[in-house]
């Protein structure tokens, strides 16, 4: 009787384990992003184990754009920290329009009458890190203690998961995406229909020695996310105050 194999390499040589068991995450070091990210990152990809922080006037849309590329490639995403009564909510229809495959998204709800304790946050987020490629953390996750956040980031680095933190700076930022100067197209003085939104996206963070900027449609009139051509970029006029941005909320 042949001796039992003692390690994964031996098991693989016998055809007894799949490629995933040999540590696919260790070899595939990056997660793909949408092509539009090529305007900020040369390879349009993010390294596994990274923390991508999204903030600014279109933080939720930025987070959906980060998830969309990996989602299209078959990745699963876990979401937590977006309360029903919070300032930011996850609009499923809007996420789908930006390219997120909703059939591969699992959302964890925090009870309104029994908010998570720090320990519960740690357990919930750790479970998501263990089971998903992308973990989206909403503003409510900002309530975790700094020590808990550091442990979760270390766990994500070990497991190869990407943390996408939305308005939750306690987790830090290897890559910080900030949406600035959002302008909806198609709206007049109190009338019209919003057809698309132009946003200046700034990229910085621990892994970015120098900040970079690009103008995106987020979304474009056809619902896609792409780079804005020069002639469509908003121009500041000296001496003319910029009108305040009025946030739009999807109602259906």
C-alpha cells in the first residue's frame, strides 16, 4: 500500500487537489479593476490585501466602481456597515448599473435596535475577509476600535482580500480615492433630467508616492464609468462662485 501524501505539492502531483487549494491568492497577487482605473493606475488592478478607501461627493459610486471590475471577473463581495437610516446606503440598482454582479454580493445587516459591539464588528468583518475577495465596509464600520481595525487589516493581508472602506478612515488607506467637484449633466436651474455625472477623482495613499487626478463619468449617460474627454471637463471661471453640489438619491 502506497504511503499517504504529506503535503499539498504531493497531493497536487497525484491530481487529488484543485489549483485553488495550492494558494491561488498567493500567485494571483492582484484583483482586476475597470479599465477606467488605467487613468490612475497603470495596470488597472489592485494588490490583494490592500485597503482601498473611498471618500468625497461620490464615495459610494467610487466603491461600486472598485468592486465592479473584480465582480465582472467572477469575484464575490461581502458588504457590511450601511445602515438603513445612515447617510450613505448601498443602492443595489445603481451598483448593478455600474457593473457589480449582484448575484455574487452578500450583505450583512446591522440590527437597528442592537448595534454591533466592537467584538461583533471584529467577528463579522473577519468572517467576510475569510470568505470573500472584496469586503466593502460602510461608514458604520468606523465605530470599530483602532486596534480591531489593525487586526482586520492584517487578516486581509494574510488572506488576500481587498478591503473597500467607504467613509471609514479607521482602516487606513493603501489607496485613497476621493471624488471632487461632482457635476451632474442635464440639469438646469431647477429643472431637467440628470443624464450623467462628471467627477474629478484623486488617487493618493500609502502606496502612492505622488497624487494623481483624472476626470471620470461616474456614471456616463449610458451608465458606464469612463474617462471624460477634455472638452467635457468642467472649467472653473475666475470670480464666479461654484454652485453647491446637491446630492441626488435614487428612489426606484
